[in-house]
């Protein structure tokens, strides 16, 4: 956190036109090495930890309080691990640790890397929607995701560790907090997100071929759940830094 500008120095708001999140269950030992020492994995049944891929179509992303016309429309992709952090007052917070971030606009890469530690890169992202079906694809990042968001009864993914969608929704994301860690200074940056009417709806995943997940070389991962939300206002508070106490 060498530059104070990168520590989310102001609140940001946006409108989520859609957010598709695929969550993968991974044996705990496979994810331990991907998170910093200040965090612990958010686990299920003492066996599974979770990594999620979020694909978010945003509208009018801008500093909070600015009129809509100051905002920009972006497609954002985030690869995140579900984690917990115990803050300075002893409260345990559920949240996410960012592994990688992508966007479809160089402007978002430029501004995002000035004001955050999310290390955005720009890639090609196409979204094609026909009725209840949606395909999100990138040639450069080598991924293809096809979903069917039709209303009605949907089965959990075949190998999901969850017994029902109520259980699965606990790992739907995004969670209230996102964390970044400065190893040398032992500082934790906490970003809190707030939303209204957040009702994730289960979806059927037809195809999920994601190159980045293959680069992590995770053994035993399975698709655990998939949800979509639509037309949701969202905002992130200004970042808060605290010293991590070992």
C-alpha cells in the first residue's frame, strides 16, 4: 500500500445490470497458499473452501454522490477466495480476497489501478443474451460461460457439496467485505460494500471453461453453485486501514 491513492480513498457507486457468480468448492489444502497470513479460509463441513468467478455488467460507475453522467459503463470480472478476518475490535468479518481482476475498458484498468490494489487488466469480453440464455466469452482470457437463467426449479450442480440452495446461498457472493494486505507493514485494507434488495437467483450452468482457474492447478475442485442478480444499486465505502495484530 505504498500510495494512499490505491487504498480506495473515496466511496464508489454503480448500478449492477447483472451479476453472474459461479462458486467452486476446493479442498481446503488447495487454497491455503493463495491467501495472506491475516486471513483464514471461509470453509464448509471442515473440508471445502471456495473460489468464485464474478461476471458483472455495471452502469454509471462513479464516485459516490456524483451524477450518473459522470459515471462509466464497464464489464468487470473478478476471481476471489471466500475468507474471514478478525478485526482490531475482535469482530469476525466474512469477505473476499481478490486473486485477479479483468475489465473490458482500458479506462477502467487505468483508473482502477490508481485507486485500488485489484491489479486490473483489460481483455475482450462479449455478452450475448437470447431469452433466458446468456453466453459470456473472452478470446484473450480464454473463457466461455453459458448459463440459463430461466425461472423455475433448478438442480444444484451435480457434484456440489451443498444439500440445497439455501445452504449454497451462503457462498453466493459478493460478501460484505473485501480485503487487501500489505505484508511488510502488516496492514489490512478493508473495503465494505453495501447493496439493496440482494436476492441471488439460482441458474443452470451449461458450460464453464475458464482458463485462469486451470492456471491455479487446483486439485479436486467442483462447481458448487451459480447465481444471478439483476438491476441492483451498489456502493463501496471508502477503504479503512488497520494494523494486523498477530
